[in-house]
C-alpha cells in the first residue's frame, strides 16, 4: 500500500450526509469527523446558515462575472476585510488555497520588483507550479520540474537562518504560522516577529499562508494574531466557505497598489460569496475562535493525560492538534475510522492530525481521546 492509498478516496466508508461534527453513511452509521475534511468545515457539516445562504443565492443568481456589483460578493468582501488582521484592507477572491498562494507570490513580485522567494523546509503551499515551487516535499515536486524558479528554502523555525536568507533581491518570505501538512509544527516564540522584521528591513513582503490555520482554528481568527504579527499578504481557503471551493488573498495597501494585472473568471462568484459571508458572520457572532481555544486546550490536556508515554508529543494551538506517534499514523487513522468511527488525518508519516469542526464540545473531545487511547493500547488511568 502506498502512503496515499488511505487518504485518496480509498476509505471504504460511503458518506451520505453530514451534520455538525458528524458524518453518516447510508446505513446510518455515525462518524465523528475530527479531520473536518482537511479543515474545510469550521462550522460543522452543512451548517444551516451557510446552506440557507447558498440555496437562496444559487436560485436567485448562480453566476455573473466580477465586473458586475452583486450584493453577496460585496458582503463577502466586507466580512473578509473586517475579519482580516488590521492593516489588510483589500482582498481578492479565488477558488482554492494553491491559487491564493500563486496570487500572493505574483503580487509580492510585482509590488517589490524582485523575484526571490524564501520558503521553509516541510512547508506545504499547494500543487500548482508556483505554489508547488515553494512547497518542500520532493515527492510532490520532482516529477513536475521545472517549477517556478528562484525559491530558497530555510529550516522552519530557525529565525537566524531565515533573516540571513532575506536580502535586497527578496520579493517574499512565505510561511505557515503553524505548519499543517508538514506535521503540525509550531515554531518557537518570536519566529514570526523575526520574519516580520527581516522582510520589513529588506522591503520584501511577508506572506503568511493561513489556508489551514485560519478561520478561527487556533483560537484567534488568524494564527498570526496569536503571535502579534501582521503580514503584508495573508492567504486563506479551506474553511473560508465552510465547504464551498473558495480562497482569498488579503493584502496591505502597498501590495494592492503594486499588483499588476491578475484575475480569474470565477473570482468571488455570487454563490461562494454567500457562503463566505455566512461562514465568517457565524464564526464571529458565535465567537467560535474563543470556543476553539477553550476546547482545544481541553483536548490537548486530556490527550496528554490519557496517552502519556505511548506517544512522543501532543502539540498545536486551539483545534489544530498533532499527536506525534511512535508508529505510522496511516494505520492508526485507519483503525480509528474502522473500529472507533472517528475520522482523523495523518500529517507526514508519524503525526496524527486533529482538525475538528470548531463547534465540537468537551464530550466529543473525550470521545476522540478515548478512541486514540484505545487504538494505541494506552492505559487510561483517568
Ligand atoms: C491545503 C493547503 C494549501 C492548498 O490548498 P488547496 O485548496 O488544496 O489548493 C495551501 N497551503 C496550506 C497551508 C494548506 O494546508
């Protein structure tokens, strides 16, 4: 079995419907979805606020191009800019995370007039030619080379190496505030500040890829807010439309002013616009970021207590949690799915990744902890 077999459509579980953090098969079996299908459903599956907004919009006007003002697009734009960190006053919508990062790198190059991109080891920014060039894993890249050029990699988490790589020719530094795909890697305190200072000094753009960390998951709307750092460019996708395919780039004025021609036919379409507006409004009004912080802390504490020495480490922030195992994560994820009806994701070879919808409560966290403890044969003395 190749590494990807389990995560690429071969799960023998036919999903028919979803509600909150649960997915159901046609025979009514209930699965607790702790992967949230890669963090795409922060409000839980088929959240009524998003469903209603999308159904209404798809019936009224499914599509018109972005040269016409449409209320749902304007609402989406206003809610994203309001929810973005202060200082990011403009946004551009696209259809996915990789497309958001492509745009980010293009905008950084045109605004600075430079070309060099500094990226980090173990990064993941997407699978189109530009984003892929800034992605670390050779397995994703090698067969498709040559990719976009002028990318230099530095070890993730090492501020000195990062600062040393940023120079007058640097257009952008692109980083995930916490690496998702690469194994839920939390950088040391001060790392993002160092990246902020180094880019500012060199006149380069700091691009923070919040495709996985954003939308309230880490306890703030954006993970960079935990570090008190405002990027020049912030990218988002995954949970932005609670399951509809949409991404966005939020930028500071100097990036917006320096951006050359760029667009996409489906940019900010009415239906995804309705989804974005409903998703952000609901997240903000129900204060789900704070809820994610609270339940996330509880989940990590309980995991540590229950798993003890049977794992290497439990780490993360809010409801972005990685459990570093002493064995392969694919097999454990399969066991959790088949024997405990808990759906989790691997992140790299040995990390079990938990990205539940932000709506989960302590009772669901308990169920996750019990299932993992059982799958690992850890004695639960709680
Ligand atoms: C998933 C992901 C992407 C790519 O998003 P797609 O929508 O799959 O193109 C980019 N960056 C990060 C951090 C991601 O987790």
